C-alpha cells in the first residue's frame, strides 16, 4: 500500500461558461466533510444540455507527439485482439492520439456547459462512505493536496500499475476471470499522479503551440485539454480508472471488449465514456476506459442506461 499526496500547483479546468461558482460556505462544507461525494446539485431540466455539441476532440499526430514521448505505452503499435498486449513497466501512461484527426465541430472541454449542474471543487480525498462514486470530470476537480492509498495490481494483468487499495482486488479478479474465458485484459494505464498528469498536459500545450505559433496561450490550453485532461480532472488521478489493451476505438471490436461489456459490472466496473453520453461526460468515446464504482452501483448505472453524471444527478 502506498500513500500518495498530490502537492503540485493546482490547475483547474475553470471556464465562466461551465457553471456558476459554488459559494464559499459550500466550499468550506465540502472540505470539512472530506467531500463524501462532495456534490452540489442544481439540476435544471429546462436547460437543453444536448445543445452543447459536447465532447473532447483529438488533435493531429503532430500535436500529440510530445505527450506521446512522455509515455512508455507504445500505442503507435496497436495491439491485435489475437495477441497478448505488451507489458509496460511504468506506473502511469497517457492516451496517445497518433491515429486520430482533429474534429473542428467538437467543443473544447474547457468551454462546455456543465450539463448536469453538478459541481464539486477542491475535493481533498475520496475517503467518505461513498468513496467509490467520487465524481471527477471537467467540472468536478481535485484539491492540490488530494491524497489516496494505492496498491500494485497483479503484475500478470498490469506490470507496475497502481490502483486504489480498496478496489484493486476487484480489478485483479476481473482480469483473472477474463483470462479464464480467453479474453486477455491488460492494464496500460491506471493511477496517475497529479504531477504526471500535469506534465502530460503541459507537454500537450507546448506541442499545440509549436504546431500553431500564432495561437494564444489560452487557445493552446483549451485545445490541449481536448486531448489530455487538465490535472485534477482525470479519473486516473483518483486511482479508480483503468485503460485496457489499446487506446484505439478499434478496441470495441475485440473479444476483450465484448467480455467487459458482458461481465464488468459483476466486478464493480462500468465503461465510463459511452459515445452517446459525450455531452454529459465531456469526454470522447473511450471503449477502453473502465471505472470502478462498486458492484451494486455498477449494476444500477448499467441498468439505468445513464452516464455516471446523470445517475448521480438523478439520485442525489
């Protein structure tokens, strides 16, 4: 078990268009309560949340080269469904976008309207009674001193990869069960420190600027955020997210993906970023990204057909 504290300078994903600020009194309450879910809901059913063509876009391979070099996962060599993914000895990794092209019709995350009205800023930990449902997205951020206990997962399914100490057994058991059924799940990215996420994001900003010399710093940061999550807004920063096998959309065509779709809730996981829910999550379709929410919650969320954001908004 490893206790990790995030102490780097905090960088939020704030945008005036997202939602109104939480009052100081609420912020204080969230901090003092340890942010057990730490949610403030003001769900406005009169708002047309789907009007925001919401999702993150991917930039060209040139714009992602710096972030890719900072990572040890070679996603330039997509793993075949028929082969066992290559092992990665690093503890963290990023999503390469080398094969993705920029879609100018998609709105940068930092400019998206907060569709569910849920906002929680300055979360310091996820040690409350509902820790497994801690919500992290562009509008729900971590405190710069956020802390978490993480443990190495079984090296057969993710060499050198850390996961939340309370959930790692579920991840190991899921990978083991998949293996018995002939589906080879391998974690290429799990827990990422705040510092590492910041490095990836800063590298992406630099890459965008290098490719677009006339772009302002603000514009570069907004475009970079469509590819690499700003530090403190990635689920990987709370140790409850895992990316399997290949960060390519083609993963949806593999037996591993089909196995996950059928069995992941049995182990407390959901596919976090569905294509039809981009306007709620603020994240592009990621068939490889799974999130631990607990067995009971996973089954309820899956049965509801809702994104995690919608589910929490409707059940707060």
